[in-house]
C-alpha cells in the first residue's frame, strides 16, 4: 500500500511540475524551426537573406472594377498603412495620386503593382527587419484587421508573403493541437468502451494518454522546443501508441 501511494504521489508531482511550463509552449513554423542548426540548408537560407533580404516583403492585393477612380480611399488606406508600427515602407499602385512619399525611391517592382486594365492592384509593404515571431504575428493580424475594414469597392484584400505563410502555419498548428487531440481521444473512448464494456478501462487509458501528453509537451516547453505543424499532431500520435 505504501509503495502504491509513493508511486501515485511521485507521478502526480512529476505531472504537476511538467504541466507548469506548458503555458510557455511556443508555436514556430519559420524556416529556421524546420531546418536543423548548422545544416547546409540553413546556411544557404541565411546567405540568401543576407544578399536579398530576409523575406520582409508583403503584398496586399485586390481586384475590382475601375480601381483608380477611388483615389480618396486609396490615399486613406495608404496613410493608415504608413502609421502601422514595424512597417518601414508602403508602396501603393502607380495610379495612386500622392505627394512626395517619405518612403524614398520606389523599387522597380512598383511598376507592376497594377494590371494594364487596372482591374487588379496591390500594395507592396516592407516590414522592419529583425522582427521576432511574436512581432510578425501581431503585424499580420493588424494588417488583416485593417484590410477587412476597408470600404467597398476596395476589398476584400488578400495578403501574401513569407510572413503570412508562417502566420497561417502557426494558426493551423494551434488549431490542429486543439481539435485533433480531443477528436482522437473521443474516438478511442468509443472504441475502448465497445471493446471492453468497462468504463474503468476507458478511464485508465485516458489517464495514461493525458500523462504521456503532459510529460512530452511539458519537456518540450521546458527545453524551449517549439511546436510546428508536424509536431502539433504529437498528442494524437501519443494517444494511439499509448
């Protein structure tokens, strides 16, 4: 009896200790998180970023009829974008009539920010270099809110860029973690109950699954190892294996 009590208390204490770091578990789908440290792929990526920039460009694109006729809306949206922190430069389509811009000489690509028939147009946005993952997330979310509120006919805008892809992958990872795990657990409960006809067996299996998941994710958080789109399926895999 004493031995069983000691085992129970030890398991409960270890589970509590490993559950505490879970609030700091990060989600990171940047290229650096996918490539092993010191790998040739990571070195090539850093060399490319050093020469051509670190993927800080964003494109906000829209389609519609007679887009150049809505100059006041284009100018208002341009001013709102330039007021957003962590955006170093905002380049509107070439048909936007504006005063001398503070963003300096326009890059050659701005000549292609609207189609010849002006049915498609885009903003070129340059974010500040060296943004953290959290700062990138906040920037993308703020842009999404701003463009979702843009009045017709300027909308809906679509966002494109490496930063946007990373943000969408992070969101998908969180959704996978919160949706796949409970669904797998529910399916296993149904299968276990019809197999054993005993709720005690179902509860025992669930307990072991919870312990394995908390221990694994807690250790990842403790050693500051982030989740990504692949690792977010870990609880479901642990449930099946357990």
